[in-house]
């Protein structure tokens, strides 16, 4: 038994943990980078952009809450 075999067996055994970690990382990047990009863009001035940022932040909060409750249901309610 070599190291690669141990790694593969560990990943296959704990795939739900790795999938949830991967999905949470992807979701964090999906929320962070658009806000970061908009904050430091060259045309981020004026009243219209403030309204745009507020709308995007509200949408991100809604997506975050949906994602949180889905993971809560999957990880806590179904496994315990």
C-alpha cells in the first residue's frame, strides 16, 4: 500500500466532507470576487452604483442564506 492509494481511499471514504468543502469554497469565491471587482472598478462612483451595490449585496445575502440552510439540512438534520 503506497501513499497514493491511501490518499485515494481517504477521499473516496469521506467524499461528502470534501464535496461540501469544495462547494463552500466555490460559493465564497462566487460572492467575494464580484463585490471585490465592482468595488475597485474605475466606474464605481455616483448614486447609481451605490444602488447597484445594495441590490447585489441583498442578492448575495439571499444566496448565502439559501446555501447555509441547505447545508445545515444536509449536514445536521440528515446525518444526526
